[in-house]
């Protein structure tokens, strides 16, 4: 089998799967059970000054019969005493010396506060720190979390504060609730971060109860925005990982977080530059044993590709990710319908007729049977018909021979100016 071991910013792990800082890493009991199940590492639930949490805390977005497409929470950092957490971290690390434990930390953006907590936590033998500069609810109202992570100068300063006392790698966890995540990623790099992790949860209100008109979740009839995660946020997270991975000014390892629920998701994040991944919602939804399918699937994929180490795929797709202005304007694909497979549901026709370019016709053959045909000269290759089609293989997007030289928008603009 392929070698799944990684060395992430100097932190060695038996596989790239870490539990993210969240309810599944709230105690030594949980983290030890996770390691027994096969998780490579764990980011301990955020430590700081203990807080009071509320009840209720979670909400979920269910769609089209599928549970937990998205997940929302208004839970804060650990509400357990720091001493209890430190004791359990020490015991867990002693029992599982080859599994990295990363301590997630959050305190006020003051040098003395960061020095104090880094020193105390470091003494129990953690393998690294993750600075939680992204929590979008509760802690941000106290001047921490995303209240820090949305300001590049504070990200840089906080990173410097932690690095001044840290003897192990420092990872900075970034908030997605910002216009351009590369700006704060660069700030973390300037501050000396050994790595960054992304994304933290996204500002969200999961819904309203149509009977009571209360928010979901609600606390005695009132609600607040929470953090959104789960499969629904994966495309957002994957984009942000890619944006940072392709920026030469960042150039530090990335821990990918956001909707990772399968080995396929893992491969995508690593191809887009993540040196390892963190998982939360999938573990909360399915339990720690979900790791078995993730590890087996990743192993099988690498074996089928003839790849000996998972590290070989890290960043392999980054060079393919660029700005729109660098795309070839003369490249063309069209839709082709396989009528031997098509079930004539007409979903493609309806979508194209109402929402695309009206290039699918309903025709009748010699036997009076209706069939669908694409007017290829009118098709712009938007993919909509293949997306809505319920039958695998019934519609293919086919690349046409290129009759004109490749030309990007930037090249076109330059040619216009020269003429």
C-alpha cells in the first residue's frame, strides 16, 4: 500500500487525517478513541479562559432528503478548566506518542497573554499550536477569533507573539469571513507562521422555525449567527486553499479544512495544495469510524494511480488554477446526447430552453419516437445539460478540434491595443 505518512511543517503524522478543533476533540477520552480508530492526529478543542456555553448550540441544513448537507454551531471554545485539558493532553500524548496533538489556542491579542498560554500548554508536550483567529461567533464579540483574524496587522502581531515563546511549529487558522484570504495568509507568513490552516467556519443563520418563528438554534427564544461548515462549504474552502497555494508570497504549508467527508475530498484538497486535512462535521455525523473508509479509499486510489506516497500529490493541480483572464477563449466543448442511454426525461431540454442557450431540439425519428439532439453550432459548452441529467453517461461534453490559436483575454486586449 502507498505510504500515507506526512511531515506537515515539521509535525510527523501517520496519515494526513487530523480531527479539527471542535466538539470531537473536547477531551482526552475522545481523542484517544479517535487515535484507536485510526485518525492520524488531532487539534485539541480551543484552549483559553474557560467560557460559559449556551443550550441549544447546533443546527443543520438538510436538503433533498440528505441529512447534514451543512452544519451550524454557536458553541464557543472549551468550557473545561485549562488544568483538566492539560492533564488529558499529557496523558493522551504519553499513550499515543506517534500521533500529533496540536493545541488550538485563543486569548486576547496581547503579548503577555499569548506568552503565558503558549508556555503553559507547551510544557505538556504538544506537537504544535494552532492559533484560532477565525471563530466567527461569541468570541469575536469579546475581541478574539475573527475579530483578530479579519485584521492583517493583528494576525501578524499575534503570530509574532506566539512564535516568541513557541518551541514547536505554529499554525495560524484563518477566517473565511473576509474579502481576500490571501491578505491575512500573507500577514501570518510575515509574522513567522510555520503553516496556515483554512477555513474556519462561515458566518451563517441556518434557518427559521416556521411554526414558532424562532431562529435555529434558539436560546430561550433568541438566536445569533453561528459558524457554517460541512459538505456545503467545501467549494469555498477549496478555492481559498488554492488561492493561497498559488500565491508565491505565502509559500508555507496549508492544512485544508472545510467539508471534507471522503477520501475523494481529501485528494482534491491535497492536489490543490493542502499538505494534510482536518475533519470535523463528518466525524460528528458518522462517528470516528468514518476514518476507515477515508484511509482505505485514499490507499486504493494511490495504488491504482501507481503513486507510492501521498506526498506526491500535494499541489499537483495548483499550476492548473489561474485567473479567468488567463483562460483560452478559443477552446470549445459541446454537449452530445447518447440516445441509447437517454431516458427522455427532457430535463436537459427544459434547462437549456429556460436557463441556457436554447440549443437542444426535440425531434422525431422515422418510427415516431421522440429523441433529443444538440445544435452543436449553437452550443456554448456551458455544461448545464450534463449537470441536470439524471443518467450517468447520457450526455458527454466533447472537446472540439481547435481551429484557431489559443488566445487569452489578456492576449486579446494586448493585440487590440497594438492594432
